[in-house]
């Protein structure tokens, strides 16, 4: 799993076919714990989870679909670097500590 920045869009590539739901939830937690990101709304539905957030005065959406995974994150020039750093750090941390361990923590398994 890698994050790629393409202009003002953050694309998450899942070449290892890992659970994107786990990464989505970890990214949401990182956003919630960051004082520079305001979570404006969370919509957790049966097939899609949507987080509407704001960073540096501009809004962006984090979307997870059970069929298609995490959608590209459309940012602005004002917030793309900041949001990318958070997303990239979450991915790198899960890869560093072993993805299986991240999944176990997500589901409450030691």
C-alpha cells in the first residue's frame, strides 16, 4: 500500500490487496487526533463511509466504498501536502509494524 500525490489529488495504491477498511479507519483516527484538521461530518453507511473534513480553510473528503476501496482524496493547493503527510505516515506506520498487527489492533486482537 502506498500513497501518491498527483497535483492536488492523493491516490492510495493497494498493490498488496490489503484491507482498505483498516487503513481508512486508521486515517480517520489520525485526522481526529490532529488539531489542524476539523472533522465536519462522518457518514457511516452500509456500503460507503464518508468523512468530510477541513484543513487550512479548505474542505476535502475521505471516502471508503466496500466494493471499490478508498477513493482518491481531492485536496487543494492549500492542504494537499499536509493531508498527504498524514495519510502517508499512517500507511508507512502500518507497513513498518507489520500490516497483520495493524489489522489485529483494529479488530481488538492481541
